[in-house]
C-alpha cells in the first residue's frame, strides 16, 4: 500500500494480481471508498508500489518478472493506463523515492539497486547507473533517514543491513558499511523490511529466518549502526515482514504473516521494543500503513 502526500488517497495491490486499485480515504473515520483499478501487465503481480512525491504517478515493482510499471494518477484520484514499463533485473522487490523524485528499486538478483529519473510530464523513466550491493547481499528494501543524508538497505540473502550516504541532488548512494542483523551465532538468510525511527536515532529490520526484529542504534556523526539486540516477542513471531512506525515514534506495528497476526510494540527511549498487548488476529497481513485521524 502507498498513500498520497495529503493522506486522502490509498493505492494498493493484491499479490499475484496484475492491477493496482485506488481508494479515497475519509480522514475523519478511516473509511475507504473504491475509485477504480488499472492493469500493470505485463507484470504478473506486484510486490511493492509507491506514490511519487509529485502525487501524479504510482510506481510498481514485480518480483517475478522484474517489471517496473508507472501508472498516472487521474484528477479524481483514480489510476490510468500505464505510461511506462521497464525491466532492469529479474527480482524487482521494492520502490522507494527520494523527496526530490529519484526512484530506487532494490533487486535481490542481480544484486544491485536500480536508480531512475521520472519525467513528470510524460511519465517515462530514465535509467541512471545502478549501484552494486555488497557481495551476496541481495538488497530487498530501503529507507531514507530524516533529512535524506543517509539511506539504509536491508539485504535479504546474507542477513545484513547496509548504510549509504546520499547525495540529494544526484541521488547517488555511496556505501558506508554493512553489519549483521543478528548475533554472530545466529543464522539469517531471509531479511525483509527496514524502517527508521522518526527521530533518526534507531533503525529496525525484520529477520524471517530467525523470526525477530533487529534493533540498531545510529551513530549521529557517522550514521553507522550498532546492533542493540533482536526482539522475538518470546518466539511468537512467524515470518515477520512489513512493519510501520507511527508518526509519534512511540509504536511499531508488525505484520506477522505466517502467524496471521499484527503485533503492536512500544518503542522505549533506548530504542528497545516492548510488546504491549496480545497479537491481533488478521488473515495473512502483507502491508501496514498508519494514518493519524483527527
């Protein structure tokens, strides 16, 4: 799922279905009203989508075909026919954009992050030189720190998190370091998602093999990471994947996919997570978006 900048439109897909659906969002009660849908073919489905900062396009990535598809956002908030489709790797796993509109797509294979510029008039993408990930990393998801001077990329294949410096003007990322998401005696080969705390002081990432959330402290001078520990909620996680931090920075909501639950954690002052209530039953949660209501 992805929201427009005013949090009045929501765009979503159903896994293994080649389409994007548009909804209006009533901020007074959280109610969604379906607007329309548009095809993302030749993609066979999507694994990620993102509303461009211009609020004029939705960009999708398909892991199975590697296709990146651009759909225009119509005046009523609906989605129109695709303006561009490109393929730049076989496992396009996420779409991320910077505030200046650069588009980034991590590819687990061929182990690089694609970078693109979007023409806001035509809706066409232009490739910029992709940058390689650490050897055997398999970049899956990424997130920008507040201010966008740094970005963090979680690597699926070898259980690591990479820090990059970010040149906002060019969109260029420069590797700073890569650290493990688990302790040395723990094996991890299926990392999933990364988010940065609203304060910029902490970074979190999900580990699906070891069934935990990695908690990192950020060095304010270098942006390098120190692993605080791993939260497993007393070993009740099963395929922890997507998660979201609420705008106040007080809570983290986790999609606990294979357990069919959503977990709510309090974020303590030192960055440690604390489960605050029994998991909420939810059938196969795949994505989480938090919208503050009045």
